[in-house]
């Protein structure tokens, strides 16, 4: 029996067409998950107390200014305390100015007012999106005696897509600091 060249050609085409095509894989982001936050009251003999995430390490500076360091996320929350001495307007302007210095690199700065009348804690939380140096800023005050500002910074050059999961986690910690803050 003779082999028909047409049948051979059809078999070659069918067999060579059954392979999967190699396609490039889409770029993916590393999925970062952090443990659920556990809190403890941080009382260092300062004019304020707040709930501190147990994942953070606390470094005390002079005048009750603190650094909450998060080595797992390569970031820190800097807290700066100032006594109000008839200078509330200047303190507010400085806190807002510090936040809006990031407008050059930020895609958006979203302010959120915070009020706790029972504890006399009033302030603003600023969520900064984009490749700004700080992803969050805040201040709280009782308007007469105490003023506390806070800033979130990461150890690396900001790349919003990469630090986003850590930024969200630490923004939640900042909100917890604001909500649990009590003046002495």
C-alpha cells in the first residue's frame, strides 16, 4: 500500500498544531499578609497614653516624642508631643503644612476629621496616596494643653504599589492610636 502524501501532510499539520502556545505571564504583585494586630496600653509617664500594637517596638525620644518601629513592614510611626502654650494656631498651621508638603509627589491627600468629646481629643487624619515620602499624617489636641502629631514613613524609597499593604495596616494602627489616646 502506497502512502498518500496528502494524508501525511494532514497528519503533520494536526500533530504540530496540538502543542500549547507559550505565552508570557502577566506581572504580579507579592501578596503581603500581616498578623492580626494585638494591642497593649502604652504608658511612659508622658502627658498621654494610647494603645500600641504589640508588633511594634517603642523608642522614646526627648520630651515624650516617640517612634513606633515596625521592622516586619520596614516602617515607623513618628509621634511628636508639644505642650500648648497659647500657640495652638501655630501648632495647627505647622501640622497642616507638614502634611501638604507631600502634595508634590502625592496623587491625593484625603483629610478625615476626628472628634472624641468625652476624652477631649480632636484632630485630623490625612491619608496620602501616591509615591509621597509619608503615607499618613495626623494630629490630635485638646486645644488647651496638649498637641500630638504623627507621621508614617517607610525605610525605602516610596513605591505606592509595593508598600500599599503595609501602609493600610499601619494606617489602621494610627487610627487606633487616635481612638485610644487619653490625656493625663
